[in-house]
């Protein structure tokens, strides 16, 4: 079965065509800078690797160009659009309505639109991708895979904020959680690997956005992102946990308006705010050259993760494994090393040699005697979406 995965953003469409159940990747690509004269279409199969720069007016135009390539006699991988049986759409916000992947109906589209007020940067674009895909692939089924679904198991004590109850019941202000597809994917891989009857693990997703999830027996019980993807860990450009009274101080005493505060905390803070650099590779290189801001930012970054490991271990009353994933988690032995330093109280003992080995494989990087397993598991959100769409069809 051929499954097309679509992740539709404000000015981009990421796509992959995956054959299931063999999990064979037939093609992958990205349309960027939609709406501009010099939009970029990347398209890659086993045989071709194309980069086209051309005007792409809108999402419909972008996806049509992808379809043209998919069907192209030389570069394509299918002969007819009806060879694609289901399209799996990443949808960021499913509110409290969706705990599972679901077939898209008019009612589901209405809900995705409704939750747009909670994810204004994501849901409207996700919906646009769905509407365009319905037109271009009239024979295919369409499924929505929600980033928030994995967190539907959070107990009330973890998902409620200590604010007046009506804001929860009437305005749905609560923890929703994000990066759910990634946390779910690495959780399943970890549990397959660990083969425990009962399990208490912490998944640590460190990319441009960063988050951690406490998972008991495969179900999330706490998570570091909240009502929006701003809370918790120090991220590329987002501050993570912060005293909210700083917002009032910025507005009342320093003359910021709310838009400026929002930009400051989401686009100019985090590692970028601390160092002037956003990409962790640059920060590591600068730190190695003696840049004190970069050295401190790396320590702060790891310290925040350590604190969450401590609190989630307390919440679960135990810890079998921690799992590092995403760009930083999979690649930065430095961050992993800093996080695991002086954590023997939690049974965490890193094997420095194993930590330094670069690999794309699922691996353990703890010492033989470490009570807690330390794992590195490459995430694959597209494959997780394909798996869920495949399960839905079966
Ligand atoms: P996104 O959230 O955009 O999907 P990724 O999961 O791709 O992000 O992670 C991006 C981050 O991973 C960047 O900060 C980048 O610096 C970091 N990263 C990628 N490769 C390495 C590496 N070899 N060493 C350290 N950091 C890395």
C-alpha cells in the first residue's frame, strides 16, 4: 500500500511517499517559500535528486507540481494518482477531541478549523494541505495524525493549570502537548528494545523545539510543553520555563507591547538569546573556542533537562530508561554527556566511549552496571504517520 505523508506549513509542504508494510521510502521532498517567485521544490527518489527554483503561487500550485513529478515518466514513482490509497496529514492540534488517528470527514475538518484558535501558526496550514490533497487525490482516503493525540492520557493533575476552573472548562486552557508523533515513535521503539513487563521511561526530544515526556507502560503521564509549544526546556529560540511576571515587567516597566514580548520569547530567546547562535553545532564550536556565553548556555540547557528528569522520576516513582532523540538528542554527544553527568543517584551512568560513537542505529550508551538504560533512538515522524495511516486502513 502506498501512503503519502503530508506536513503542510505556512509556506512549505514536506512530503514522503512510503510503501507499507515494508516501510520502503519511495520518495521524499520539500516545497519551500510557497507564495514567492523563487520558491524551491526538492524531490528525491532512489534515482533522482532534483532542486527546482520557480514561482509557486500557493499550496495547491505546490502540491500540483509534486504530483507532476510523482507521475513523471522518468522521474516519477507512480503511474496514476489512484496508486496512492491513503494520505496521512500531520495536524498539530486536535484539542481534546482526538486521541487517535482519524479519517478526515467534514466534521473533522470543522474541528481542525476550530482548534486553529489554539494553534494559529499550524492548524490553518494543515487544513489547507488537506483541502488541496482532497482535490488532487480524489480516490485516496485522507487521515489526520494529531501531534496532541499521544498526550490524551495525561492525568488531570498533570494537564491542569492552577488557574480558575472556568478557564479549563469553558476556555479549554490546559496542557495539550506537542511532538507527540515523535514521542510515540521512540517510546514504541524503546519498549520493543527493553522488553519489560512494566516500564517507566522518559523520552527527550531535542530539535529546534525541545520537549520531554514521562511515559508509564507506553502511556504519557506528563509532558514539558503546555498550552502552546513554549513551556519547559530551553529551545533554539524559545525560552522554555520562565516566571510569567517577566511579561508584565517587560510591558509595564520596559515599554514592550505584547507582540514584541511574543517575538522576544518565541523567536529571540532560548539558545539564540543566550549566545547569538541558534544552531547547536555553532554553539558547540564557539564553546570549544572559549566563548563563555556558549559554554554557559550548554550547561543551562543540560541543567534544565536534568531537572525534568528528576521531577519525572519522582512523578513515576522510578526510572527504567531515558531516550534521547531528534537533531540534538541523536547527534550531540556533548549535550547527552552534560545531561548524564552526576546523575548516579538516578541510576544513570553514561559510557563515554559509547556516547561518542556516531550511528543511525538504536543504541544503548550506558555502562554495563547502569541501573537506568540511556538510549539514543533516531526519530521518524513520517514513518510513524505512515504506520498509523496503515493501521487505520486495516
Ligand atoms: P526540527 O525541530 O527543525 O525538526 P531537528 O530535529 O532537525 O529540528 O534538530 C535541529 C537541531 O539539531 C539544530 O539545533 C542542530 O544544530 C542540531 N544538530 C544537528 N546535527 C547536529 C550535530 N551533529 N551536533 C550537534 N547538534 C546537531
